[in-house]
C-alpha cells in the first residue's frame, strides 16, 4: 500500500491483484481531520467519525434513507432469493433474499468528478 495527497485527501492504492482502484480508509480520514482540526484530539475525532457512520447504518437498518446534500444519498435495495453457484465446486446453492446498501452520488459530487 502506498499513498499520496490529492486535493487535501490522503488516498491509498489497494492492489488486490492490481485492481487499480483508490480508497480513503477510515484511519486516514481520522488523521486528515486531526490535521485540519488541531484543537480536537484524535480520540474525539474517532468518536465523531464512528458516530457519523453508526448513524448512517442505524437509519439504513430501519429501512431509512440518508441524504447528504451535495454529496449523495444512502439507501438499501432488496435482492430476491436466487440459485447461485459455488465458485470452487460448481454446485448449485440457494442464496437467501437480502438487503444491500446502495449509494447514489449527488449532483455536486458528479459535477466535481467530471470537471
């Protein structure tokens, strides 16, 4: 893993078989916020970040929707039960119905990404 700065965010390159995608991991987010807000301790920032993520998850668990104006909206989508395949053996397996998280980027985010 290696990192560099881009527009003030610390990004890391995860090369799981060289997939070529970039991610800001939680600890780097906390570190960046600590640099931007020296009046807060790292422990305080970690609690804020945890509370933020926990609030989103709690709302989604209650079949809710979380909208952050300009950033995007988190929601869940239903997936029907289906027949799948075990990739190792090729045997058919039943996959249960489930809810999966979904994110739709906001207009401002789309505009900033496509500059």
